[in-house]
């Protein structure tokens, strides 16, 4: 079974440009999460989808970030326009359905975003 | 509110000696706790999880962790370090959010160096 995949693995863009990150969760996983790790800091929650609906987007830093999950399969995270402080590693994770705090989240390898 | 403190940002051990990675948590609930490992250029992989059953939890690759409620700790140990254990380790606490879904908080990570 394929794991969580993310594309691209690396992205280098200039301040003011737009970047779109993609995440393909494990097939059948209703829950999809986005996280971000800024250099030297902890991994922070951005948002959580249950199927195509945003269940919790309390971690989204500002309105330059837009996440979608059309059809409840893959998800995209768009940053427009990108700022220097957006640099970091963006992780995606998925887990099976049900409200269960014990669920293991399966993580992708991350996308390293560098904004120059 | 929940939080996780990983007391050491870097730990260095010699191959064949014991490993101790420390984690303290704070939670308003009876939390579930996880340890994840990240090898370079890989996604986070679950090592083990505590789900309110046995307080001593055994994970993959010889790792184990003991949940101590009185000390609010969940330290990760391994009797004998192997070169392949060199990686970054994350302690994670999970509580249900207001919607009953999983809300995860990461520690800042501990980089483990194994010296030949």
C-alpha cells in the first residue's frame, strides 16, 4: 500500500510568488492534516480536513494560505503571495476516519519550501 | 491546553550504550502519547503510542517508553543504541478537540547522534 506522498519535495521561489503544494493521503483515509516546521522550531498544526470539509483550520497563519481538498482525495496548500517567513518544511499526514485520539497519523516526507 | 516539552535538543551516545530521550507533557485530559522518528529526507514514522492501557509501551526497533502520570513524563528508551538509530525524535500528545477529533501537539524534537 502506498504511503502519504507529497509534491514537490523541494520548492525555491522568490518573495511575492505563488506556490502550490500537493498531498496525496493513503487511500481511504478520511482525515488529512497539514503541518509546518519553520527552521529551528517545533512542528505546528495548520489544518485538518475530514473528507472534503475543513474540520479545524485554527493553525493557518493568515489569509495568504489556502487549502483545498476537492472530492475528499488529495489536498493542495497554496501560498499566495509567499513571504520570507513562510520558508520551512510542510508536512501532510492522514489517518483513518472516526473521532479517535489514539489514531496513528501517517506522515508524508514533507515539502521543503524556501522563499528568497 | 496541551503542551509537550522535550528536554534535550541533542543527545549523543556511543553505539551499544543505552538511549534516553526525555519528554514531559501537559494535558487537561487523559492524553494519548506518541513517539515519532524522522530519518533524513523521510517522513515521520510512528515508533510507539500510549493509549491508556499498559503504562510500559514497546515499540519498533527495540524502543520503549513508560507513561508516568505522577511525573507527567513519557521518556523514550532503548537498551543499546545502533548506528541506524541516528535521527530526530518527536514526542507528541493528542487530545480530542472540541469536535471530538484528534488534536496533536508536537515537541520541538531531539536529534540523536550515535557515535561508532
